[in-house]
C-alpha cells in the first residue's frame, strides 16, 4: 500500500478541484425534475466541467462511457446515463461526479428526490448523508480507517438501513482511486493509521433493504438484489491537525 501525504501546493490544487466540483453538483441539483433524462443530466454536467477548463474524471475511466454516474432508485452507483431513462415524480437519483484540475482529482456524490418522494426515501437520503458526518468524526490523526467505517455502519444500522459491503471509499489525488480503500463498515483489522495531509473520498452507500448487490450486464451499474432503494453520499476530505476539511462542500 502506498498512501500519499499531500504537500501544501498539492492541497491548494485539490481545494480548487473540489471547489469546482461542488459547483457542478449545485448546478445539477437545479435541473433535477420529472421529465429530464439521465442523459441530459450527464450532458449538463460535462458541459459545466469543461467550461471550467477541467476534465471529467469518469469519462472513459476503465471504459465508463459518461462523465456523470446517474443511478436511479435501486441503482446504488455507476448507472450509465441514457436518453431513454426519464426521471419521474417520486424517484430518487444519485449523481456521482469527479473532475481533474491541473492534474488533481476531486470526487463527490449526492442523492436527490425527484419532485415529491416518500417519507422512507427522504429518511434514507437523510441517514445516508448523516452517516458520512458520523464517520468523519474519526477522520483525524491517531485514528484508524476502521474507526470511520465502524461509525458509518453503526449509525446506518441503528436507523434500520444497511451499508453496502461490495464497494468502498478510497484515497484520491493525482489518481481518482489511490490507496487506501476505505470500507463503510467495521473490518476485523484496524487498517491504516490516519495522518495529516492524507486526502480521502468517503462515500457511504446505503440501502433501505439488505446490503447485497449485483452488477448488471453493462458491467457497471450496481443495483440492490432485493430491489430496495439506495442512496449515495460522498465528499473528498483533507486530514488536518484537527477536524477534517471537507473539500467538496461550498
């Protein structure tokens, strides 16, 4: 495992990359409504990223065909945008996006309701978002990666939901996915000791039912096996001397 400690210059570049990505998400939230296609969301996202003079991290990454992962309802992550997939009232949609600014990646995800959504869907989104903040209470020097995942899992399960086991967070910097892998659940080993200057993408993926998932035939889209709703919340963070700095929030 090779985990990079970012220099002050690298941190500034990552801050700017993440600031721009936060704006992308803020703009995409504005267009989420019944009747829009997932393809239109992707096109808008790529347009904003390129207008910033940046490169979409996901476009052609290991063959992924789009710039924004758009996952609807029981799709956990990596949904492929399509002109045929039209959002309707009551859906929930997860947007996962990243961009490259002067060689440095940012990564963040949000789940939104489409029009009026069920109380269960609202609570799922709220718990997923909150679990991230419960986890990063331990994203400080002296703690271990297991502490982050254990806190996420405990909060999610205390609220009656499940944490996906087959996917995890990751380090980030000059590559989209760097060491270490960061599970959203308690592992047997303590894992890496956290140090100042590390940058992580922490991303709870939570289901309303069981945590089991499968990959569709497109080799990308991950769905819940039981058809339950799924939500995703992610931010890129910087480990400091004290509280972590959330780089993808504005």
